C-alpha cells in the first residue's frame, strides 16, 4: 500500500472559543479525487482553512507527503476579554509551509482583485512558480482546460461571469503546481450551463492526475468526479463511500437529511 498523500487524524478546530469541527479522519492516497459533501454552515470551509494553514488546529494531526504540517500539542483555549487572542499565541501551522509543500487551497468565493485583467493575474501566478519544473507544461494545461480564459485575457476580473472568475481562481491554483488541489465550492452560484462547463473542466484536471479534494453542494457533480466521497455533518465525518458503492443522488440526500426530504 502506498503512503497517504494527505492524512488528517483526529483533527479538531474552529474559531476560538467556538468549536466547529471535531475528530476528523480523512485520507487521500496516490492521485485520488476526494469529495466532501454536507450542509451549509457545518464546518467544511473551516476544516479546509485549517488544513491550508489559515487557522490553527486545536487537536490532531495533518500529515502531507510524509511531512507533519502542524506542530505538536493541543491548543489551549486561552481567551482574554481585552486582548486579541491571536496577538500572544504561537501559530501551530503556517500557510507558507503548506503552500511550499504543494498543498494548494482555492478558497470559496471570488477573492480576485477586480481591477486586474485575466492576463495579469495569470502572469503573476506563473511568475511565482517560475524556475520550477513543470511550470511550462502546466501553463499549457491551463490553456487547454480553460480556452475561455484566452478569449478573456484582456478583460478585467470585474467584467467576468461567476464561472469565468472561478476558472481564473482554479487556474491560479494550478499554476502553483499543486501536489494536491483543494477546491471549495467551485460551482457555487453558477448558472446550470456554466456549472456544467466548469464541472467538465474540473473532470479534465482529474485526468491530468492532479489529486483533488473538492467540496460542493452539487452532489451529482461530486459523485461523477470523485473516487471517494466523505459525508460531513455537524462538524464531523459521518460516512465514507467508495466509487464502487456510490449511492444515487437521492440516496445520498436521504443519508444526509433523512428520507422525509
Ligand atoms: N470567520 C468566522 N468567525 C467565526 N465563526 C465563523 C467564521 N466563519 C464561519 N464561522 C462559523 O463556523 C461555522 C461553519 O462555517 P463554514 O466552515 O463556513 O461551513 P460550510 O463551509 O460547511 O458552509 C458556521 O457556524 C459559521 O457561522
Ligand atoms: Mg463553505
């Protein structure tokens, strides 16, 4: 058996003092694509932000490519009424180390600068990786995956549709040469037509063997895409389903929300 690319063991975290997710165990091996599906507001983004080093884990381990990304020890919930908690504690994980290790998180929502053009954003992304092996091939891959971005090269981000912005965000993630690409709600808020187009592009990323961890509300898109699906509810993993045993769309919704829905 090959070693895991990503292994979360007993991971807990949240926004002190509010616990958001607890005892999460999740593994990605080889070039697997993994899905995470669960209701809104139950802590998926908080979990991903923790894995990406933007929030400190409270407990548990994040192992990535054989390296432990978070430092040892559980976090003491030390809250002051007067001081910002963040001012006097040591970080347990650093986003810079996570990115350097090749774990790339494409955040939920549109976080691009509206006044930059598509070309400027992608040039900067590519320059950040310049000199690294494979950057030229990845640029070609990005152009193949998202031909629409070529047409929109001179457009400012603020004139793009939601789907096109999502394509730019994913392209930036790919140009960082990920060993694992995490996508948080890539199809959120898109029209059905654009959602389909984006889903096809993401399926083609999968064909390039970049391992994926994808959170999405569109369960059909996820079940078509992934090798394994984790169901996530109230801050914890409630089921893990293999592609070979993937239930239907309706069965998954019944597992999550009860059969009366
Ligand atoms: N910056 C924040 N500060 C405090 N609480 C937050 C913050 N962001 C999200 N939360 C809370 O954490 C919980 C989980 O949110 P989130 O991780 O965004 O869920 P999901 O991605 O599954 O929709 C929610 O109750 C939400 O209100
Ligand atoms: Mg979210």
